[in-house]
C-alpha cells in the first residue's frame, strides 16, 4: 500500500497513516465547520468532532462519520433507496463499476452506503478536480476514498496525466483487489441520454496500450444503472440548455457548480435504485481478436451502454414522459390520468424556479420531459 501511495500520492485517497492529521486540519478549518455543522444535527459540533477525532482509518471515517450523515440525508430526501443485481458482482477480485451519472456528489456516496449495508468493501471514487473548489474539499473527499481525475491540464500534459490515472485504477482494481467507481462520461448527461465516452475507455487501457482488450478485462468492469425517480437538478439542467441555446458560448460558473451540488444533495429524489449489470469480461473476449483498437473501444462502449439501459428502474413519470415525447400511448397501462396531471404540475412547478431573461417555458418543458423519457427510449432500443 505504501508503494502505491508514494507513486500516486498526487491523486490517491489519503493513506490511513495520515488520516488523523487530516481530520485535525479539517476540524480546525472554519469553512469546513460552516459547510458541515447543519448536516450533523442533532449532534452538537463538539459531539461530532469528538467522534471524528476517534477515526484512525478511512474505513472508520466512512463508517462513523459519512454513513450516519448519509443515512440521515437518505431519510430526508428519498422515499426509498435500494440495490439489486448483487449476484453480478464477482467475488474475490477487484471490480470497476462504470455507471450513468445523475448527481454530482451522491451517485458514489449512495453506492457506498448500499455497500456498507451489504457488508461489502466500499469503492474508491473518481472525482474531477473541477469540483475541488477549496483545499478542504479535496482533503474531505480523499478522506472518503476518492481519487482525483485531473481535468485542468494542458493538451500536452493530458496523455501523461491520463496514463498515470489508468495505472492507478489498474493498481487499485487488479493488484490491490479494491472496488472502484467511475462515471461513464465526464459530467452528467443533462438530458439523461446516457452514453459511455470512448475517451474514458481509451484512458482505462493506457496501463497496457499494446493489448486494449486485456487491459479492459483486467478491470472486471461491471456496468451499474442508477435510477432516480425525481432529479432535483432537472430545472437547473433545463435552464442551462436554454442559456446555451440562446448563447452558444455560455459557460457554467463556480457558483453554478455549487448550486447544482447543493440542490442535488438537499432536493427530494423520490425512489432511488442501483442495479448492477453483468460483468463484461466475457463479452470482451467474444470480440474478434483482429478488431482494431478504435472499433474495439466503440464496441465495448456499446456493451456497457446496453447493460446500463437494460437495468434501469422505471417509475410512472418515466412512462408518462416517453409517451408525451413520442406522442403515443404505448405505456398507458403503466400510469393513471392522475400521474399525467402530477407530471405536468411537477414540470410547471420546476419551471417556475427558473429565473432568466426570455424564459421559454415550452422549450424548458420539452427538455425536462426528455430527461424523464430518454431512459425508456434507450431501454427499448437495448
């Protein structure tokens, strides 16, 4: 482990030997206190930091600090949280979970709550350095078993940075037999049209670029489908669609990222389901050996996408949205007239939260409908 930490100390989670001093720095940081104090109630700050000070390892920190806080959050912001397809996780080896991406912060956090409940090892979590707005956030996420994906680098540095990350993920999954999680693409699919980026798979093969098929098999990839009944950030995503439509050069600000994170964490999500698909090792073996690198990566991306689409969980709003998108009644047996009224009222309530010049309600309604209907569309195609 020490060798790994020395080689990858710029991106890896904090080593257990440094947990205690990291916690001391966080407790002394007024910004950390300001951001955290409301989450830890009914504990007082003194009670919370006393428990935090007892943690000696990252697993301690997850079990005694993150787990209770997340359980409280889950109780407040979801109607139900469940996992399925546990039998698809290979036993006795490391695994790389590749999933669709719904929430900036919570996708991996919820996954690890389910892992703890099942008495399985928690995953190491890929997180982009664009979200590490303050130094204390980087310390906090690395304490919570996150490893850093460097995005703010020059084109010249990108290959070196990507190879370093690839070697770290291989070391984690294959040599240390630890599970890891990474989203199928950089950033969330704003319209829920989930597609695995070929560039992600290319990065994952760089630890053994001469044999990309073996490089991917060595990671024992398990596609994971994440389904939220409601997306608290749907109106923020729709707002971004209109801003980009009206001004193609529009870029999100740091304040926008913070608003998305806060809304995603605190907003109501309804029912949430994580469903593990089948490990794709065998599917990769079946790709002809003569297949070129680029075509191989395209085929593997399609394999992952099909598994994710196949394993979505659907709720009445998804079926209503699909039928509205396609102007059909294909799934009318899956919802009631009341569900249609609720969906339309929900969209209007979300649109009312959008405060921009020349707000285009019809456009925003279409974009939000797509967010809820595209998962059904992709499931049917798979």
